C-alpha cells in the first residue's frame, strides 16, 4: 500500500465531488437538463476570466485552443511576434508556421521573462506585425511573463493583438482580461480548473472581433464565431465533452465559493512556502527573477542525477512531480501549486524531496525545508 | 421519482464500471502507470476497427476526426466527392470547402442510401477527383450507406481514397476496415464505445499514407502523422483526455470479452425487434430500404405532432430519444440500438411509444408493439 500524490503542473488532482459529478449517468447535450449546467459554466468562466466577453468551451486539450487563437484572427502570410522562452512559447511559432503565417521570434533564455522593451522594439521596427503571442505562465520553465506590460504596448496599437496562453495562469494568479487589455486568452481544464484534460476555453476582445472579420485562415472544428453563436443559446457547434462539462460546473462553483481572491492568495502562499523551503535546503530556483505561482522549478543540485531524483520521488514516495523538458531535461524538477492544492501538499513535496535527496547522497539537514515552509504556511494567507 | 432512459443515438449510456473507472483519481499521462492503459486502448481499437494499422486517439469530438480525415490527406484545390444524404454527409462538404478543396456533391434523398453507380459515374466523369467522403451510417437519417460497394469502386483506383465516417458504424455492424478496403475510418467515443463524448479515433490505409505524403492542407492539433509517431510509444502529441482514455480501456475490454460478433448480433437483434414492433404499430420506417442498425428512424404518424411526441416521451416517461434534424424536424423520431443497450431498452422504448401515442390521441393496440418485439427478442440472437 502506497498513497500517491500528483504534484505536477497538470494534469492536476481532481476534487472528489467533481470526480463523482462526472461519474453520474450520461445526459444528452440537446436536452433541457443540460442547458442550466452549460449556462452555469458560461457564467463561471466569465468570472474566472474576469471578462464581460463570451468564453467559448471547446472539446480539445489546450493546444486546440492555441490553434484557434491563431486561425480565427490572422490572415495567410501575416507576421506575428511570438515570445519563445520555453516549450510552449515555441509551440506558438510552430502553429503560426503550420498555418502559413510568418512567425517572428522573440527569443528568451529559459528561466527568464521576456523584456517588454524587446517586444516594443520589434513592433516599432516592423509595423506589419499584427499580433504578439505569449504565455502568461510558461509551464516548461515556471516563468511568469509580464503580460500587463505587454498589454500596455499593444493597447496603444489598434492593429496589433495581444494573444495570451493562460493555460497555467488563468485561475492561478490575477490576470483580469478586460482590465489588462488581453485580446485573446485561452486556457485548459487540467490546470487551475482541477479537471481532467479534454476541455479548452477561449475568450477574445472587441478588438479581436475586428481581426476575426478579416481572418482567412482555414478552420472548421475550431471556428470560434460559430461556437460563440451556438453557445449563446447554450448549444454547441459539435458534440461537447458532456461529462467534463458537468465536472466543469462543479469546479467553477467551487472556485466561485472560494472567490478568485482566495484562490490566488492560497496558490501564492503555497508557491512562497515552496520557494522558501527550497532556499532553506540550499537549492537554486530555475526562474528566480520571474517565478510563476503555477509551479516552482528548481535546479537539481550538482552531483545528483535529475532523472534518478524524479524516479526516487515516484518509486519510493509515490509522488509525481514534473521533470525538465528539452534543454532542461534531467536538470530541473517542477513542483505544482495550482488547482486543488493546499498546505500539506507543500509539506509532502518538500519532505519527500529532503528524503529523496538524502537517499541519493546529497547532504540535507532533515526538516530544514519543511521548517521554512511552515514559517510561511503557518502564518495564514 | 422518475427513472430516466437515454435512448438517443449518442451520447449513449455509459456502463457503471466505465463511469467509476473514470472517477478514479487523476493520473499523469507521462508517467509509467498510463502506458499500459494507453497500450491496451491501442490494441483494443485495432480489434474494434478490424485493422492491422495504427488507430490514433484524439482529444476532440467526432467532427475533429472528420476534419483530420480531410486535412491530412488532400491538397489545396483538390476535388473530392461527398455523399450528401443527411446532416453528417453535408458536413463533409462544409469541411472540404472550409479547407479550400472543391467538394463535389452526390445528393441523396434523406432516408435513402447512395447508389454506388452514381459514385462510379462521377469518378468516371472526372478523373481529377481524389477522394470519396461518405458516412457508413448516416446518423441523421438512420441510413446505412453501402460502403463495401463503394470500396470495390475505389480499390481499383490508386488515385482515389475512400474516407468513411464510422461514428455510428464502428462497433455497430461489421465493417472490417482492412478487408473492405476503407482508406480512412474515423469514429467517436459517445456511440458504440459507450463513453462520454470527448475522444475521436482515426485509422488509415497504406494507400492513404501516400496521399498524406503530398497533403498540403494546414493542420497542427489534428496532425495525424505526428500523433501516430508519438502514440506508437504510448505518448501523445498533446495532453490526452486522460480520464476518458481510462474509461476507453474499460469499454474496449468489455467489447473484447463480448466479441465483436456478439456486439454486432446483439445490436442487430435490437434493431430487428424495434422495426418489427414499429411495423406492428402501423408506423412507417423513415429508411426502410437501407436501415442502419445504429438506430431506427420512424415517421411520426399523421395527426401527431412530432415535437409533442418527443416531449411526452421525455416528460411523462423519462425517455430521451432523438427527433429529426433540419428537413426531418418534428417528422421523425430516432430510437438507438448501439452501445450499452439490451433487450429491455427496446421493450421500454416501444412500451413508452405506445403509451405516448395513445396519450396524444393516436389509436394504438396496447402491447402490440411490445409483443412483436418479444417475438424477435425472445428467440435468442
């Protein structure tokens, strides 16, 4: 018997009430009983996105919504900036290229946030650029990009959209779409929303509506205008992922009861406690200058094999964290704070990390990380 | 207290063991515990599709797989036939058009199957046509199209693909992909597979592989070559719909234990019993010449309001059947046989129909339909 703990930045644990809601007998999406559930989801998503605009629900993983955020707003041959400081930033470039746009890369070192001045300079240098694609939280590096500063730049330019991947940002930290001036914002179900993967979401501004009118990239399954029209009547263009939508109503209700402020404060507290604990253990953060509260990435200490560390956490202690991807593979581990996570998830992660490091021969003062975490966690929000 | 019965051709009821499997705590798709589940799904899907080829799993509803069946095989400007005898046939035309292909319609009256000679003649008349898009079972009309006869035509033409929407056909009746010579076959999770919607599946032939090499339509989320490559290692290109994949393993195990032969015989028996019952009630089938065993569509009798009939079934008896779409709206109802359905689902549907018709003033001999159904159902497979 070993209890298992899912502490990776998505998929994240699903609360039992949502699991059981999704286990209810199937209902039909064209029947009246589905309508109030769908309406509750639409309302809850507007609260989550902090927007007055429609938030459209898609049956796909987050990458589907990223694709939609390209194909519904641009024209063939359009030039678009994309911030490439990790695996997901890179993905914007690939999607843009796949659809015949001209991606213009803003390269950023892994573990760093983009410099808004670099974006401003690129836009100044090339007035033909029609959009800036960025992650609010780059999951692969645990970095938070300064979306607010980017929005200040794009808000002044009627011909440039700001398109934000909020997959590990929406419901993680404060990102009020309308107030900030984000033009397109997408997220997925398996992160702060505490659901299994399989749903994605997209909202867009009035400014983005104007881009949509002239967008000529081919799209069908991910046609956002069609979806918006249908979803305003609590219908969907294609068969929705019914059980996940039922679960969505449950988790959105949970978020609204905690309030977004409560969710953000809890998540931030867990992130702060984790960083304090890692510091107390003498470990170095991978993204010290611009950490995202979604998860914390930490360098595996010299002399320790990162793959062996991840394996020890899993096999000895039943704990799933994320490792590094691509250039960070074997060099970092990532501990999540987003979604259905609380005080003792941090304690569990840090305690296990202390024991796993000791087991791999790395000197650790037992309990030093836990003590530092408790200093943060015991003090309330 | 009223028990409810979902008897529409998708979403269909989900067996309790699959519901509970999906309600298990979340697991991570990059961790070792997911690999054997995914491998079991891939094996089970090959059994279900009756193919030696890979069957790729997508996080989307069936329409996503239909889009993939266009974008992964054709080139911009390609001409393609599509059989339009219902709502889903029409959809092929829309997808082809959305991606810049030239759809060539083979119109078919609703309730009729396509005449293979019409397809042959169209191909003879225009050698530039590169594919034939068709439904094996047109859900909106409950018609079975003669895919085997179409495959005989396309098999002889190395430059023409046969692309089949099997969304209400795969796992419903015998459609051995490799033996018949279907080039691309797609289906979804919420039909014969007895799962909630949110997964789609696609397999394609060696001949289709050659088309894929020259295909130039833009695609990213639904790039089948990328998915196949990843899925051969039990990975996925994008985050899979983990909980639905866990459920998929459960229902595929169920299907393999019953055997496809058993599933087909059971479904056919339910369809035969339903048709016999409707005949005994003096009702007319909507698709008498080529009924699909997925569901049976029946004309609402003269003098009865079809919308009121559907509503009476739902509100008085807790039974969800499907009505008609578009030109058939209010004129037919559709009773499903596919998936997790057995003897007393037919008895329930026919009994409720008798009572609902009587309640709406239509003369019915009470029990006449049930008696006719029992004649078929009592006699074993």
